[in-house]
C-alpha cells in the first residue's frame, strides 16, 4: 500500500462516556459491548467488512469507511442500527453505556499501524468535545452524533432515509487548529438544545450559525467523492483513559445557534428502527 496516497473516506470516532470510571473487570465488558454494537450495525446496514477499517482505542473505536459506500447509509440506516443495538445492550445494565460519535469526510492515509490525517483528527475532536459530553449528560441520552460542517451541508441537509436535518443543532467549536462549526444530533429525540455551561449563545429563533471561513481544517465537498447511492442498496465530562486522538491541550468555546430547517420532519410520533417480537408479525 502506498502510504503517501490519501483517499477520501468517512471517518467515524466512537468514544465511551466516562470510560475512566470502569474498573479492570468492567472495562473489557464495556469494550466488548461497543464492538457488538458496531459490528451488528454494519451487518444490518449491509456494509461489507472489507470496506471498513477499524482500530481499537481502549475506550472506543476509530473507523474509516471506503468511499464506495454511500455516506447516507452510514448517517441513516447504520446510525439507527447503532442506536437500537445500544438500547438493547443497556436494558440489562445498571449503569447504561453512553457513546459519543464524531463523523467527518476527508483525506485519509493508511499504513501498517492504522490511519492518519486531518480528517481523522477532526472526527476525534468532535466526538471528544465538551459540548458532546455535556449534551449526552444533560439529555440523559445514550448516543450523540457530532457531524462536521461539510458533512452536514453536503449530506445531512438534503435529508434522506432516516436522516432528519431539522433534528440537528449547530455549535461553534474553537479547536487547536482553528474554529469549526459542528452539528449535534440525538437519535430518536427532538432537536437538542446546546446545554448551558459550554459558552454557547445558541437558542431557538436565532440566526444562522457563523460561516466556516475561519476554520483551519479544509472540509472538501462530498459530492465529487461519494456518488449518490440509494440507502436501500444496502447503515462527561468524566475522566477518560487519555487523549486517544491527538487532541491533547485542545480548548473549546462554543457559539452559534440552532438550525431552523422545516423539511424532512415527521409530523406525528413515529418509531425509527427495527420492529421485533409480536409487532413484527402484525403486518
């Protein structure tokens, strides 16, 4: 493999909430649950295993998905499956497992030891951001997705199967490399409000989020690199184990507001995900 050749791929960083609170007996069980959740989601979303690179991060997993897989499948069906699998795992747990998921598309370099590049760093920083941590706790949720600005604009904003752009909220993050806009989503829940205490001035009825002209991480348009593929073709702030993604010393502030999209919103209560048991036999 030519390690100098970068390929545009979807990078996914998955971190466990409060991983530092797990002892030496519980941590292997927590890690096993994360892998069961992710691998089962790839299977149900019909994402071939040879299209996914997976690295262990002790308290989470770092993944990259080949460009031949539609990004909509990962943001839609795969994310739904991750959420459903996580809920299944948590039913038997006294302390529920919480996951923070960061996503970004960009150039990724592979070598014998794993993957690297700015796209990898950004996905990790999004998942590890204080806003993601506090939002997960404030909403007592089990899963939060943090999408980069380019991912939201080029894919999420257009909607699609299981993709609801109006249920994402924007916040401005100041990273070591510069300021970026991130979009936060709690699967299965209404549009989240950025929690107080993060330095955010977001709120309903505000203006659009600040432009990303000052962001130092280039976020390439996805349209040229990921062809349109129908989704049916297949989807704490507690002490962690350390800085797994090169974000040491990063400081964050948040500004911006909520998105005000009106399209692609369900107008009544719906269930998004698998139907099991007796319900599945009613049809």
